[in-house]
């Protein structure tokens, strides 16, 4: 099957989530040092924040915020413990797959600037039409950045007159 860098992830702490009181945050230990996979993960996860010197990779999976250290993982805004386990299993597979395919992936050591809500908002129609389900385009920008929505939910952005903005937003969000 190939090389397996990470054998497992075990939750060591379950805490109340500071960002959202309806969610939990977890701290977990990794059975193995995953820092050799981080530049490859940084290449695959287009919206990740990575510090090669510090060996820290931060990214979102839908609404969950994950920070990966060489042997520790923190996750905020997990729905519950079962959700955290599902995401950690997915992450273990992603890490192992990236490491296995490292000859095919150009590693990225760059630290990308974080995409801010205003960056997204400037590429939206800014008509506050509410067709996406949000009261304002700014609220929709936040929802997109949190991974709780898709560009397709903005029907106005699908109009021909906004095609340039849609392309730029797709590139910005890496979708």
C-alpha cells in the first residue's frame, strides 16, 4: 500500500469551544511526527497558513479550524466527539496520501497571507439581495470563509456581468 507516515491520532482533551458555545474543541496527540508531510499538505490545501520554520500548519475543514504541529493537533468548532474523530480519520488519510505521493507533489514552503472577509466581500455583487440566505453580502463572505457555504449559493454572482468576479473569487478561495 505504500509508506504510512501517521499511524494514528488520539484525543487527549475535549473542551468547550471558545468561538462557538454549541461546538467543542479538541487537543490530540499524533503517534508520529508529521512535519515531513507539511510542505506537501501546504501545496494541497490552498487556504492553509504554514510556517516551515515553526512547523505549524493551520487550515479550515468546513467550519472547523485545525492547527497541526509535528505531534499535536488542535481542532476548534467540531460538532461533537464523533465529528472530531471523523475529521481526524480524514486528516490521517490525507497526511499519509500526501506523504506517499510526495514525489508527485511540488512542496510549498510559502506562508500565504490569510484571506480576509473584506477580500471576499470585494468580489461579491454587494447588492445585499438576500437570495443566498444571508442578510448582507458581508455575512455571506464570512460564511464562505468559514466553509459553511459555496460560491454557487450567490445566484447573482452567476450572472454574466459578474463572471470576472466569480473567477477571481474561485481563485482566491482555491475552489
